[in-house]
């Protein structure tokens, strides 16, 4: 049986889905921009996290 997601996690997931749908409704360019922006944020945040962890 899978673990139950927290309420906060469910809210964030719903917000992401809503924003994805909203961007998709504005066209493929808007959706692509959102996808690329999220990828870049994930990369930079991961890099920064590893850097800060290395300084500990």
C-alpha cells in the first residue's frame, strides 16, 4: 500500500497541475517556457544545495 501524501504536499501538487494547465491553455510557447524555467530552477537549486552541503 503506498504512503499517504501530506495535505501540504497535495496542495502544492494541485497548484502545479493548475499552473501547468493554465500555461498550456495560453499555448505551446507559454508551456515550454514554464517547463524550461522549472528545469533551470531545479538544476541551480541542486547545484547550490551541493555547494552549501560541501561547506558544512
